[in-house]
């Protein structure tokens, strides 16, 4: 049984390519943990985006090879994104009580969405800028386009390897929100799995998780502004 997934760039990976991909992933792990857990490095997102850019440049691969391209159908991508955003919103009904049962605490709210900013239109506008650039665009480039794809490359794109890459990148995405506490790491890991699924269902087109990420964070910004808690 052939478990090798079709590669959108149709490039066969050599052992050297796989080693290079594994090194990139290890650097990514060190950057994520170095900033979020050990506080020894600047924010990981710009660093990982630069690492992705350098990787594509060195390998002479276009941005489309990681899914940053026009999809075959924007309607399909938008549908996948909306479904993923809905799942991201509904998952809290399961993850929050489960996390509270395990760790006896709720996840910490990011300062961007603190109650003190309700009815603050200027802050809401600034927050929307942050969630669509740094969070939606930046984090999807870092965690899906780089860490997920390069982990899958290191494992030669096999079905089992891709599944392992999804889990690894999602766990790292969870640790990327280490400031939210153990409950927040768990919740963000589940979010990472949903976003990775959106990436896969959309035929590895990066606009699906970008839009899903931006939509759900936009809802949180609006909820903060109107005081829905």
C-alpha cells in the first residue's frame, strides 16, 4: 500500500533534502521554546517567517510551494475557512471544561482581549490589524507553511509522516501560547489541529487557515469591544 501523499510541487525529496528539512524543524522547535518557555529569544513568529523565506530562497522554491497562492476555487477555500472558524469557536465548549478538570484552572486571556478594552474603538481597530497580520498571516506562515510542511518533508511526505507533522506543528502552536498557562497550551494545540486540517482539506492552500484564523480572532475582538466576555 502506497502511503506517499501527492506533493503539490511534484519534487521528489532526496535524503539530503530530508536532512535539511529536519534541521529547519529543529531550529523552529528551538525558536518556539526559546521565546515562549525560556524567554531567551524575541518573538518566534518573525524569526520563523524569515527562516521560511530563507529556506525557499536557498531551495529556489516559490511561495506557492507552501500553499501561498491563488486557489483553484476561492469558494472552496472560503467554505473550508468558515467551517474551521466555526469549529474553533465551538471547541471551547469541550476544551475549556476538560482543561479545567485536568489543571483546575482556566486559560489566561491575552492582554489584547482584556475586558478593560470594551467599547474602545481605537483598540479594537488596532487589534484587528494585529490579528490579521501577526496572528492570521504570520502564525500560519510560521506554523503551517514552515513547521508543518518541513516536518512532513523530513518524513518524506508519507501519510503517517504527514500526520506526525500535523501533531508536532500543533503541539508547537500550543507552546507558542505558553503564556496562557497549561489550559491555554492544550486549547491552542487543539486549535492548531483544526487549522492544520483546514490546510489539508483545502489541498494545502494556506489561505484557508489564514482566513479561519483571522475570522475567529475577529469575532473575539468584536466580542471584547461590545463586552460579551
